[in-house]
C-alpha cells in the first residue's frame, strides 16, 4: 500500500460545535478542508493501529464523496478495518449501536442532522468514541487545536470502492466491510421492547399510526421495524426514501417543518399516533390524535412509564436532562427517589453519566430522547417507547399526557428561535445579559420575582471537567425560568434560542396552549434581553 502525504495549510474555522463540525457543503468542498479535519481527528487519537472504525452518514449531499475520502485516509493512517453502512448510510443511533456491538475503536458520522441538505445547504462530521457516543469536549478541543497547526495529511492513491453492496473488500492493507445496520438496530429494539404487545395493538383494527421519515435516514429502519416486523399497515411510513436534499425540505421534526404530518393528525381520518424523526435519525416528535407532546413532557412521561417496557422493567438508575429542558422530569425523578442531573446542551454531556451507570434515561427539549442502550439520542427508539406504552396502557396519547399532568403537575413550556440573526447583535445580547446577572437578581418584573440569575456552568459528575458559559438562566421564585443561549449547530449567522417555562399544578386549563399560558413571560423574555434592539426581530422564526 503506497501512502501519499499531502501538504496543506490550516483553516481557522474547524472548532466543533454542539454536535461536531457543521458548515455549508461548499465550505467542505474546498480543497483539503475535509481532509484537514479528518487528519486532525486521527491525530488526536491514540492506539487505533489495526483497529476498527465505523463510518456512515445520513445520506445527504456530499455523503458518498466524503466517505471515499475518509476511507482512504483511514487506510493511510493505519486502521485495520472500517465498517461502513451500505450505501454509505448509518443513522446516528445505529452508528452508536454498531460501534458498541462490534467493539470498534470509534466512528465517524457524516451528518448535519436537522439542517437542510443539498449543494447549497449543510454538511457535517463528528467523531464518536469507543463507547458509541459523541467525543467529549477534551477530544473535540484537541481536534480543533490540531486543525490550527496541521501541515500535512495522509491518504492513499487508489480507485474508489463500491459502497452499495454488502461484503468485504480490501482498500490498500485495510479491510472495508459493508454492513446492513438495520438488522443490528432492529435486533436491539426487539431486545428492549414488547414487540408482541405492539403487534397486537397495530393489528387491532382500531389503531393507526403515521411515521414521517422526512426523506431522511430513518425511512428504511422504520419500514423494517414498523411495517415488516410489527405489522403496521403499508403506508404507515411517509417519505421513507432517503434523499440527498431531503426532497428540498428541512428534516427537522417539529410543528413547523413536519407540517404535513401534523395536518394528518387532525380532522376526521386522523391517525391515533404520529411521529417523525430528523435527518440523521436521532430526534423524535410525538403526536396523538389532535395532540402535540412537547419533548420535555415526553421525556418525563417515558421516565414515569419506563417499567412498562421490558428493557426497563427493573427501574431506572437515574435521569439526566439538558439545562434548558423543562423541569417536568425532575418531579418524576423525585417521586421515584432517583437522581436527576442537569447538563449543558448537547448529547456529549450525557456520555460519562451513562457509562458510569448513574443514569438510564436522558433527554433534551430539542426533540432528543435516549437511554443507556446506545450513546446517542435515538428517534425511532423514542417512538417505539411510546408505542409500547400505548400498547400496555390502551389509552390515547392525550389521555396519557393529561394523566401525567394530574399526577405530577404540568410544566408549560415553549422555545422561541430567532434564526440567522447577525452574529454581532446576538453576541451583544448575550454579553449584556451576562453583565447584568447580578443586577437582575431580586428584581420584580410584571409580578415575577427573579430569584437567581447566572451563566450556567457544569462540573461533570464523573471526571470533574468544567464547562462554562452554557447559557444565561433566569430563575423566578414561582419556579418559572427564562433561558437564553446561542445555537452551536447553525451555519447562517447566529441563532438565538429563548426557552420559557412555568410549572403549574392546577388541574384547570389542561387544553390551553403554551403561547397563551406563557404570554406574560414571553413578553418579559423579550424586554429583559432587548431582543428587538439587538436582533432587529419582532418575533421568532420557529416556535416549538
Ligand atoms: C441543537 C439542540 C441540542 C442538540 C443539538 C444536536 O443544538 O438545541 O439540544 O443536542 O442541536 O442535535 P444548538 O446548539 O443548535 O441549540 V442534532 O439532532 O442536530 O445532532
Ligand atoms: Co439529529
């Protein structure tokens, strides 16, 4: 095998964000751009000679080209084997499953997740460690630092390999194994959930479901599990073919971007259960007939009902949620007498807690839910979790949520996103809040008294590493919270996220909408941060 060493110069913009490096496709297509980052990943790692790497992606534009580049570089850098999802496809949770199952050294996932795809849209890449989870900050920082100093990378000169057929091939001295990851993933789901109960529900004739794969990576997984194995009616899976540009849509399962599915859940012939997943298959949205379940409530309900699912029948060790996720799950943990951890945004912060056995379940308000079965959030897993709960409880989605609120109280919750705002204004807004945290404490505004205000920092409960500046939190005496942070996944300007929450324990108003119930706090959130002054925006672009 003839290794070719290529001279290069560093780019200064390769710091991984919330979930890996995300940029426009055109940025990745610059000569040496992807190669520099991949070499920086390999250079940051030790001890992988002769070992196995897992590589795959969400199928978006540039996925296949990037895969060929990575395979040649993996061979030149000394990996013994690369396992690749057939057609270059691997959902993010399936990649995590495969890394763990085959005891791989680590993996590279090619995805920009919920961001749009296509020649003018987004691409992304991230490294996952041997536990199957996103690299911790220590490694992502090391990768970034190496990317600032890189002057050469290693590859081999050889023809591209066939990535469409299962089986093994040699690339230089390295073996490339094309695998069908759907089998491994489906087997794992079968080992967790009560497939018999779900089959009975789906064939009862009184229950129907729709799953919107948004032309992203989960389509084939959902068709296999829901339609083939669980017997859901043909056509249950919508937009099941993975497309390079997701059919021009934004593969983000929320009320705005999964509008067609939402429309199908209302009206005369609506289904009983609706769900959707994102570009790389790690997110989930849960809908009932005429009903939307907020992701924070979904996490709390999954936790409260966990023992109904065979894989969690023994109970939960603990729970974690990201800081901006609502406090609904905290009350469940409290009642169960287990620990509840509050981590910064991003799945990488759950890894240590999961590995140490401190938590079984974790989740984020951004449509991400998961457990210790893998080390990524898992969209289809969450959908199957709900289906299992529905099969056992034999109630509607709405009734399950109402019951939950009656038992635990309700956290009325919303997130407002101001997308693509000028970075300068967004940074100024955050700086101003940061400078005012002390001054805000004790203030009474429109009937709400601020009890505490800070810029969230987190000390990892396992390795004691500190992550600071993770978002401004304003905590009110009523239990309400307003949180501000800037997105670390966008590629156009800055995105301001404002998270607004009010716990209520009255049993009235169960069907009233969060935007109504939170109107006062929403107004406060814009005046406290002077959102219009800093961003020029009167209203958010996306409300979830
Ligand atoms: C967003 C979400 C965060 C999630 C991340 C990756 O990050 O808020 O909760 O972990 O996306 O999700 P940010 O920094 O834009 O707020 V995925 O499905 O894009 O990998
Ligand atoms: Co995703």
